[in-house]
C-alpha cells in the first residue's frame, strides 16, 4: 500500500503541470493533504541532500586551500564546478558548519641591522658585469614552505655566465647547512679557487 501511494504521488508530481492536483486526487481517490505532505517531505530531503553535497564540496575546497579560503573564494571555486550559489549562502553554510579559516601570517623581517658586529666592506659595490668565470659568486637563501614546515634553498651563482654553480637544501638556517654546503658544491662543480 505504501509503495502504491509513492507511485501515485510520483505520478502526480511529474504531471502536476498537465493535470490539476485536485482532479488527480479525486480520480485516484487520495487526499490532497497527504499529497502536499509527501511533496514537502520530498523537497526537504532534496534540499538536505543538496546541502550535504555543498557542505562536502566546501570542506574539500577549504582543505585544499590549506584552510585559507573564505566565502568569496570558496564561492568562486564552486561556480567553476558548476554550482549556482550566492556568496551569502556559502557564508551561512561555513558559519553553520563552524569552519574557521587561518589567515596567512604576515611577513616578518628576519634581518636585524641594529647590532655591534663588524660589517664587511661592500667590495662588489653593485658591479654585476663580470667577464672572468669564477671571479665573483653571489648567493641568496630562499624560504620554501613544504606542508607545515620550512626548508631553505641556498643558491650560488657565477656572475660571469649567470649559471647556478652551487646549491643546498636544508631544514635549518645554520651556516654549515646553507652557505658552506652551497660553497662546497660550487667549488666541486667549477673547480676554481681564488
């Protein structure tokens, strides 16, 4: 009997534009109230399933952004996936699911210039045009974020041909693991010592 009612209600729902609900109810001997109750339950389930899908997509996008995306960027990503949804609704879902984004940390200058240490003379003095190989090598350290940690890439470049002659990757910024390792690699590759 329950399956029969479901089939009747499905039929009525599919053909509601062709036939009036009142006429179908009268002909099939079902109550209008029971049909409208079934319809409201069906639509609520449909809405809940769409909401569940959206929440799962929002959580996936949020996780992939390393918990940095807010509602505007999540809404833009959802639109790329084909969802027509307002930013305000995305914000409500984020709030309801208690999703909290982590703001990006501001850049912190790690150079401390107010010290009493001896400062070496600037012998290069911005003269970056060098003809002879191995005469001038310059170096720099780059911070690279890998998951939740930092690694440090130290490179050494020969200014004559702009080739990277030495490098090192390290988990810390000690002299031995950054500059010294890059210097040793450069010496082995170029075998030029001045």
